[in-house]
C-alpha cells in the first residue's frame, strides 16, 4: 500500500543521515512545510544542522520535535535488507530510522499538511524543531535551538516529541515525562605496592568497596504516581596494572542515577559525598548532568493526546515515564508541556529496524487529530 506518509518515510530512510549528518532530510521537510505557509529557519551550530519552522505568530504554539539523525547500522551484511535501501516485506518497512524516527517525521509533516489544508485559519501557531544531533553528543542540537528561542522570548506551549513510545501497538504508551540522569566519575586514591607487602600499600579497591555497597543498597526515594523510585547503578570499575602481584594505586568508578522528581541532582550529590566521607576515602569526583527529570501531568496536552489516540486507534493509552532520556528534557524546562508519541519501539537501534506500514498512517491520523483538538 502506498500512502503519502509511507512515501515520505521511504525518502527519508534512503538518506544516510548518521549522527550528526542530516543528508538533506531537513531541506526535504522544509520544502513541504513552506508549501503550506511555514517560515523555515536553519540553525547550524558546529557540526549540527537544526531546523526551526513556524506557521503563525500567535500563541499557543504547538511544536513537533524530532531528529533526522540515526545511529550507525553496524555490519550491513547482518541486515536482511540494506539499511539505507528501504524495503517493504510482509507489511513492514525495513531500514535504519524506520521507527527511530523517520516514520514519525513523515507522519508529522503529512498530518500538518492535511490539518492546514482543512483549517487554514487555525488558532495559534504550529512549529517544527528538528535536529541532526539527538543520537550523538546532543550538545549542538535541540538544546542550542532552545537557547536561541529563549534568548528572543519565543515560547513553546505544547511539544510533541516523535520518539518511538509505543510498545505493542501505536498509542498504547505515551511518555509524559522522563527521569533525570546524573553520572558520577569517581577516582579513589590509594598507594600502589606489592601484594606480598600490603602493609606498605593502600588498596583503593578495598577502600571503596564498602562505600559502593552502601550506595548500591541505599533507598534514594520512593518515586511517585508517575515515576519509579530513583535507581543507582555502577557502570564501570577500573583498577590495576594487569599484573596479579601489584596493588593498584587508584580505582576509577563510574555510576549513574536515573532519578525521579522526588529527588534533585543537588540532593543526590550531597548524599553521595556524605557516604564517601563517612568511609574516609581519599577521592576526586566529577559530575555530568545528562538531563533533569520532567513531567507533564494532568493538563490539556496529555488529555487531548489520550483522547486523540482513542478516537483514531481505539486504544486506551498508558502514560509512562520509563526509558532513557530524550530531547524533551531540553524543552520542558522552558515551561512547555511535553509528550512523546511515536511508533512501536521493539526494533529501534537493532539490525533490521522496521515499522509496520499501516502504523505510519495511524500515527499521522493521531497527530492530525491532536492538532484539531488543540488548535481548532
């Protein structure tokens, strides 16, 4: 079956836009949007191409947000079909980015075209915030665009991020928030020496073991209605020279918090420092803030999204805050309500990434219905 959404998705997938390369995806979208009255602004920061497109000058502003970049395909010989040669088989469209998130981008554009043609005098404004730096270091993408918009007091009221949120069928899950992410890089200092003379050395692995165990068993918070309890996970531990007869001089530990709105980064840092100091460690630590938690609770955007999904698909939507981070974390701090709605996420970042062809049209219909509820 050929549809407008499918054709555009195929065109986007065929462009090898591995982070941070856009490979012409944004100009393709911009041309379509210009034809229905959008003004497009290209924002290039370092190696990243971003697009801010807007139709209308008044509030409220509904913004479709997403990314044209994809993760590398890996060993292409492992794919059933070449990852950048989109192929349809048994009702599924295969290709890198099919689900994450070129199918969503195509659905956004087509839904907007249909909505504007049917409602040329709609309320407020429609915008697109698209980056080529979501799958990479995310330092020159959405966050830089938001900084630019904030500097000129251009506000987003509602944002829909097209990340693949669905689990079994389109719309069964939307993300109405995300946990915060905080990484600690800890170096515990000891004294290197011979394992046969431990009294002449100080083993930093032994020194930090009890502190790490305490942090792993710590109850950081209870979570709440929308968020699970904050989790602490050790990601990497490195020590030693590789020789079995040498006590290491340092032990490097990397850990990560995925935290709810019941905790703050500052509070977690304070509690970690207290544990390290209690165990009298000699250490250095630095912190990487990957994103603040955000939550779009009861409100017009969430209720309208749930209603639109039900009306189009018949599915009762389940709002969740699980999973990793998304670019919604850069938009929410401006005061915008943020929701994530996209296709089924079962194959994202995998070999043979795919999306059900019929789901592309369903997604476009959900987006169009949401626009009608918010801007008509």
